[in-house]
C-alpha cells in the first residue's frame, strides 16, 4: 500500500513513521501540510511532534492546514487514517474523533515504555493483533490525558471504540484510554508511539509493528 | 476601531493541571488563603469599524471554531472599547 505521512511545521516523528511504514512492507509517501494533495495514497498517517509549536492548543492550528481538508474528506470516505500523539490531538481538533487531550495530570512530560492492551483488533490499524493482546510501546508526551464527557466515554465503550487501554494510568486519561477509533474503524488516534517500537535494536521491542502491518 | 475580548476557560469539570501548579506555588511564596486557581486564556481582538450584532456574532463563531475547543473549554465574548 501507499501510505502518506504528513509533515507539519514542528512534526518530529514523520521520518520514524515513514521508516515504520517501509519496515511493514508498504511504500511511504511524504505529504506536505501546505499542499491540497494526498498524492494518490491509500492511507494517511499524522505523526507525532509539536505542529505549529502547539500554539493555541495542541493540533488546533494544524487542523486548518491545507492538507487536512483532503485528509478529512478521505477519512469520511473510509480511507485508513492513523494519528499518533500530536496526530491524535489533530484528529480530535478536526472532529474526526471525539474528546480531547489535555495536560498530563502529573504535569510532567512522560517518556517511558508503556504497556497497553489492544482491546479492539477490528480496526484498519489493529487487525494484526489479537483482541486483548498486551503490548509494550513508547509513550512520550506532555499533553496526553484523554478527556471526554461521560456520555461520550460510555458510547466509546459500548461501541467497542476503545482501541487501546493503558495498563495502569500514566497520565490521568479518563478510563485509562490510550487510543480510540471512529465509528467505522478506519480512523484511529493513539497517544503512544508504535513507530518507535518496530525492532529490538532501538526501542522496547517490535510490538508496535502490528499497527503498520495491519494495513492491507 | 473597537476592542473585543474573548475569555477562554477550561470547563469546571475538566482537570486544570496548570491552575493546580499555580495553586501549589502560592503558599511556597508565602501567599495564603487561595483555595483554587483555574488558568485560562484571554484574546484581545481589534475590530475594524463599529461592533454591530453581526460582527459580534462573527466573533462568537471565531471563538467557537478556533479560539476555544468546546469539548474542554467555555468562552465569553465582551466589548471593552
């Protein structure tokens, strides 16, 4: 598959994301925030970082980047879209996913190897995993605390849209939610970074690779 | 020219870690008697011409679309001059 990785001003993990995509056997296509062009890709990844310096709110400015109107249309048309960390924040600000991400309750930037449970393995990005599988991937953020109102949280739980849940709760996320999907399951937002856990040499293992091999 | 102020505050039910950090710092500096601090944002918009109800409605739209995230924040718009 051709997987586009968007670079915004302030993106940090776009190169790692492209590498993870290639590692999983796909073609990585660099996409630019300022272009109204998805270059014919089959899936889009919004990487981590601090788009537009995280000014105003994380993801608030990136949401209005030219490329995002194409991403939003494609997502609504069923294209697989994965937002990692800052990408998750952008998907929430774009209203492709419900809720929001606020500052960690302990007020510190967290950087650790985090255990998660993959609860929904039916999404476009998690079907390489077993339901209930425990994985360890990197978590690194300052504003990773997932919040939504009770009604939205209940809906996400009832519809099986909690894609990944933390083992323990590293940042005060409501119901320890680490990742969610949209109703159709093609759009997934995830706070931890699977692209940093694709091989033993430079990460906590290769548990993250499944997010990229799930695409087919 | 007129100045319109938009105040954006985290919703009461949303945890405000920044406000909590400020609250924690006050007693360390010898200030007492403060029981809660909530931290928000203030935007000052210089508006060309007169502030008509239509212009004000437009500022409300700006506040809703960009200046605040209604999932986690409330906003209030007021004309100051």
